[in-house]
C-alpha cells in the first residue's frame, strides 16, 4: 500500500450536489376525499390499486376522510398513473402529482 497524503474532505456546506434533470423525479398518486363512496368501496379499491393489506387501506382511507387527501403511493410517474387509473375506475377523485 502506498503512503501519501489523505484525500481532501469536504464539509456538506462546501459540497454542492447537482441532480441530472433528465432523471425521473419522484411522483405521487394522491387520493381526495369525496362523500360519494363508502369506506368499504375505498378500502377495496386501495387494496386493488396498491396491493396492500386491508389494515393499510383502512388507514389510508381514514387519512383521506379526515384530512381531505393523502398521497397513497410514491414512485415513478408510470406507476403512479397506473394507481390513479385503478382508483378512478370506480369514480374516486385521484391525481398524479410531482413531489
């Protein structure tokens, strides 16, 4: 092993990280509250769209009901679009948003 000077160490203040704007940025599928569906309908559709458990779907439905909206999925845009499409199949109000 060669001996020599240690590499220079930068603090976080000195080091700026630039992200390639060509990379796919995170997206989210957002579900909005409406009074036109039952909890059971929303839970069932969330389970279908997300592949999550009944308990997880219930928690998301509760958040939507009490806060007016919830990001139910985060990922690449095509995956978020798929989730939104499934949620909208029964008339739920859902959108894809950039995070």
